[in-house]
C-alpha cells in the first residue's frame, strides 16, 4: 500500500505533529506501507513534487512533535480555480487541474491520500476522489481538520486550535506590559479569525485564566486592572464605534490604559466599502477571500478609537503568525494522536472522510462523510459560557 500526505492552507500548530503521528501509527500497524509527502500542498500534487519518507526515518517520526509549521510545506491552491492554477504556472492552458492531479496520483500509484487542512482542503480532496472513481481509479481520501479558526462544520474542535489560543495568550502576556511605556496607551491585540471569532474568544479566555493566577502585591505599582482585557470584539458582533467609545472612555480615564482584543475581520466589510469609495481596490485570493493584510482592521479601528478616546499612544499587535506557527502543546499532541490512530484504521478498512468529533453524533470521534463538511461556522454568542464571558468583558 502507498500512502501520501498533503498539508494545505495556512499554518496551524498541528501539521508537523499530525504527520509524525500518522507515520508512527503506520509504522506500528502496517510497517511495510510506503509513505510519501507532496510538497507545498496541492501545488506539489500538480507539479509532481514529493519526498519519500524512508523506513529508517519512521522510528524517528516523534521528533516532528517538537516542530511547528509543516515538514512538507503548504500553499493556497484551489483545484477548482483553473484560472488561478494556470496563472501560477501549475497547469497548462485549458488543462483541468483535477485531471492533472488525478493523473499524478495514478502515476505515483497512491492508494490513500491524507489531507491535513480546513474545509476547502477537505472538500477539494473529496472532489478529487470522486473524479478518480469516475475514471475507475479507487482512491481513499482521509482528512484531518486543521484550522485555528475552529470553524469547520460539523467538527467540534479542530487540531491545533487550543494551542493557537494558548500561544496568543502568551503573546499578549508580554505585549500588555507596554502600558507602562507612557500614559494613556491603547493596545489593540488583533487576533486571526476571518469570519469566526472563536480564536479571539478562546485566546482572551485563556489569557484571563492565566491572569487570575498571577500575584499582584499592593505597593509595587502594578495594578491588576491595567492587565485585564477591557473590550473584545468578534466578526459575529455589530461593531458600533459610538457604543464602543462610550464603554472604553471611562475605563481609560480610570485605569490609564486600555487592552482591546479585535478579530481581524471585525467591520472588514465596512472598511472595504470606505476604501472602494476612495477608489482603492481590495484584492481577493484564489478562494475568493478578501486579503486581510490590505484591509488592516486593527490599524483602522485602532486609529479611530485613539482619536475618539484621546489615547496618547496606539499600539497594534498581531499574534496570528506567532500563534499558528507554534508546535502543538500537550493537549493537542494527545488530541492529534487520537485522530491519527482513527485515520490509519480507516485507511486500512477502506473508508474515506474527515476525522473529527461530529457535533451531529454527540461529539463522537468518527470518519465524517465529506458531503457533510463545510466551513465558516460562526462563534455562537448565545452559548452560556461565551455569553457570560463576553458580557463580563464588554459590560
């Protein structure tokens, strides 16, 4: 049996660990399996670039647990966007990317393809498997859910998401001390999350839990309230600048500084409308997503708040690349291992699908049918624990 690995999309603190866990499991239960990795996601599949994991390395796969990133590279390539694939030089004019990818898998004699990515990665893999079956080439596709946004439907929790939240909290534990650099500092912590505020919420919650365990001694100058989060805003909320200003202004006067957590897509559509009205063009990627780096939500909203609040200094800090590039923490290592074990079991049993805790089946870990998978699940603001936390922060 020949098994291929492919990681795709943005990074998350699970990719290296997931590959290591899969290799380990195959070594334990099917040591004769040939293992390869396509380089840089679907880009490598289209161009035929891959590496072989030699049997001598199988016993050392656990070393991957110590790394962030991915040992086989990522890219943002969408097989269903033929024009973009052609523009990037991955297929020739008029070629069908699915056909090119299928021919490569057939030429490489791959029996099982493990994809580690978000909903786009998984659904693309499902389309690829369907294409191959229609052409009489049976291919099993078994995905693992990767996204720090934790917005894959119907997966309860994505691999690496908890590590990303923890790393974002650690990031802010250092940044927060900038409030001592001068008076009236407004610190904006911009957290990744295109259309889902889960990571922002989870990062803020993890930071708050860690803050509650810190010791503050009266008389030394540090005050707990200067380290607290004074506002948290996610894409699911309507961002009312007047209301936000009215909430934060008295806190700034009382505390002397402000710490505000903002998801990178908060009021993005409104900002885009203003940019386009000024004649500026906002680019989109191959998946049709707005390029958030061009919008720069934290800076735009931060400057608006600084002016309204009278803050003397604005500091906008983004934890996204720091958080998503970290190695998996202990929780995620165990979490990933359970997914990898089931993924290999499904490979040996001839199943295809996405491995995850299925919210439709009482959060049971199972092989979820690809047709049930989609993305952009919003943070449920009505969940009691979410509602209570946000109300405690935002008033």
